[in-house]
């Protein structure tokens, strides 16, 4: 609540004007439709396919996203933002009350596996620096993951040498596309996540951490991000 001396923004709780509200609803519908269409048909799907699935005119899609690449990038920004919010949410939960035995990282990974709505990585060759909105979301994700890793190390659930970049690499390896219904695929992904977490926990009490197991320290965050935007 603002202090008595603090100016109040009276616009904050005002409903959006009709056209803006409609535009935002259409944009949400287009992004949701794009996720479903690309998941079902691959990225060869057309903008017309997305528009049809969203129930809007193809011109409406092109006014917001002039190319299919721009639409895919918007999906990616949305997915990274969701992952960043999830990492922060899990970190906040664990700082109040210890969570499941899998720890903070395990909780984040399991929720991300079952709830993610879009791609987290830009394709190789995208080139150039990250767009500002994707760079900001990526920074937020890193901060959240650092909190998760720090919590689990203190709790004796992660060995030294396990990094925030390892969290994201694990996610990519644990969530491949499988030719099964989503629920069945998720059950398999979660099974292998539990196996990985058990292995990490077994090394957590060792002074040498991952290096002592002959695995070596994980990549840095900049190495992970740099692999898909340079």
C-alpha cells in the first residue's frame, strides 16, 4: 500500500479501453494458438494456420507479428519469462518452508517439465545480441536459478560444481519430444528427473563434488546463453 506521501497512480486499477483490451486478448489467443499449432505441425506451419486456430484474421496476426520468426521469438520470450517467474516462486516457497525431498531445483524442474508452454532457446544461428525483452527475461531467470542452487547446496542436496547452467541443460535433456500423449511423456520425464536428483544427492556430501566423480564443474551461465545467441 502506498504511503500517505506517495503519489497514487489512479490509472493502475482502471480497466483497459475496449480496443486495447481486445488487442491484448487477441494477442494471448494468437500466442496460445501458435504454441499448439507449432507443437502439432512443427515450425513449417503457416501464419494462416495459427490465425485459423486462434479464431482471428491472418491480417491481425501479421499486424502484431510481421514474420513467423517474430512470432516464434515472442513465444520464446514468453516461455523464458514463465520460467523466471517459476524459479522465483519456488525460491520464495523454499525460503519460507522446506519443500519436497527433491529440493528447490527438483521442484522447479518437475514443474517446468509438466507446465512449460514454449521453447526456451533461440535456434542456432539466430545471431547478434539478445533482444532487450529476451535479455531481461534471461537475467531474471538466472537470478531465480541462483537462489534455487544456493538453497539446495546449503541443504546438502547438490554437490559443488553444479551450476545454474546445469539446471537448464538438464531441463533440455530431460524434456525431449516423445511420440506419446503428454501425460505419459511427462511421467517418463519425471522418472528420469528423480534418477538424476538421486545421483546428485549422492555426491552432495563429497568434498570434491562433481570433480571428484570425474565429471568436472558445469558450464557458466554466460557459456550456456552464449551457445545460442552468438
